[in-house]
C-alpha cells in the first residue's frame, strides 16, 4: 500500500481562477477527510466523507468550495473564484471507521498559492 | 469549547537533551489523543496515540500519557536527536470519531 496520495503537490493560480485537487486514499479506507493548514497553524477541518456520502462540512467551507467522492474511493476538492486568502496547504487524510480512536493517515498535501 | 492547546515554540535543544512538549485539551466525553509529527517538506505522520485514560502511547523513544484528571497529553523524549527536528502537533478525536482537532504545533530544533 502506497499510502494517501494527493495531486498536484503544488499549484499557483491567479485570483479568480478555479482549481481542483485530487486525493487518493488508502485502499479500503471508508472515511476521507479534507483539512486546510496555514503557516504556523495546525490543520483545520473542512469536510469528510464516509464512503460516497459527505457527512460533515465545516463553516470554513464557503460556497466557493465543493468536494466530491463519487464512487467512495478518490475525492476531489474544487475551489471556485479563488481568493488570496485561499492560499494554504490542503491536506487529505483517510481512515477505516472502527470503534474508539480511529487513526487518520495523511497525504503529503497540495500547496496552493493564489496570486 | 473543544480545543487543544500546545506550548508555544520554537523549542531549541542540544542533542541528547530531555524534551517535554505540553498539550492540554478540552472536550466532551472521553476523546482519543494523538501526537503527529511533520518533518520539513512532508505531510503529517502519526507519532503515537492513546484512546483512554492512563494509556501511554510510545514510538521512536517518544512517550505521552493520557491524563484525564489534568486533561493533558504531554509529549516526552529522554534524549533527542538532530533527526527529531520537526513540528509536533497534538490532536484530539471525540468519541463519536468526528474530525481531528489540532493544536497550533510546536517547532522543535535540535542542534548537534
């Protein structure tokens, strides 16, 4: 198993453009999470899926953000009309839902810079 | 509210020094607690975890004990190495297994 992968690793875009990021979780993990990390801060939760169902969205996830996990495997995160404040590292994590204390495994992240 | 508080960094230590990074949490119920590490240019890696009171998580010489009475999960290592230089994040997961809540991270630099 190669772990959680994310693509692209880096993205530079101009303000107002749309961007899409992809996450491939560890195979057979049924939960997939998206987090955002800005400089000097810990990751902040954006949204998560159990299989193909989006179960929770943070208030950080404005209307310009949308995430999908159409077949319960990979997921995409799209940001429309990007703003400079969207510049951050976008992290994906996956886990296997068990009882107490499931472990989330993180990908390397996609670093977004909005000019 | 539900939060995780870590000691402010950066922390600079000499090789073989003793390390403590404090972490306290507030949460409803009985959360699971985690330490993740982020090496330069890499993603977050799980370092250790504990799922109930008095559990001790350990890995690579690091330890942390889940203290319910003080709502703490302090990270310790008896003798740090230069290769331990990284940012360390404390995190909690509520008993409903909702998303992780992270502290702000503590940057550790170990000098030879």
